[in-house]
C-alpha cells in the first residue's frame, strides 16, 4: 500500500463525521447520484447500502485514510456478491481535490489484490450511465460491459450499466 494512505474499516458512530466531510469534498458526485447536498442522511445510507439477501456483516465499508486521519475517499464493497467468486464494488468515491493524481487507480489495484487473495474471480461495478467520467475510469482499468440496468421505476431513478473485470 502507498505510504500516505491506507484502507480503513469504518463504522457510522465513530466515523460518520469524517465520512460526511469526505462526501462534502466529493459533492459533485453526491449531487449527481442523490440530487442533493451530502448530509447525515446520505452518510447513513452509505453505511447501510446492503445488497439484496445480504447483511451488514457481509459488506466492507472503508475509507481511504490519510496519515492525518482525514478521508480522501470512500470505498464500499460486497465480497461474495452476486456469487461467491465475485466482489461487487458499490462505491469508489474520491474527493475532488484528490482526483487526477492516480489515487483511484492505486486503490483499485489494492482492491484487485484483496479480491484475488480471497479467491475472487471477478469484480463488478454498477455505474450511473450519466457519469461519463466514471464510466471512462472503469473502462480504462479493464472493466467491460456486462449488462444494462435501467431504472425499473422502483429504484432511485437512475439508469446504470454493470461492468465486470475478470481477475
């Protein structure tokens, strides 16, 4: 791992304020996804975004923690979802000031290493179709189109595309 950051397990009670601070520094994405400013409700959602058929114990809620304790980004993953050999990345969010310096790519390399070490064979991510920069990021890092996931009228109103990368 890099010398100036580490992936840190987070919990809402202890880390909610740091997560909110990070979300505010990545507000462009929060506005795109949630349609509102990052707030305590968004933070609660981050800690409780659990895939169908899973529990809180099945997900990893992580921060990209700097040596000073601040968070430069957030990472939510569901190992073993949708199948045991897959890891699903629910969110990789990097603060605007940290974008473009390779942090996202470096974190993704760490995720790949962790997933491989656990025996995973595939990484998946669902990307908002209107998040063109996000789509380019994932495709640059070897993720390919798996399926379209249009809003079904019961979700959050967003169309997504599910991408996968074989490990």
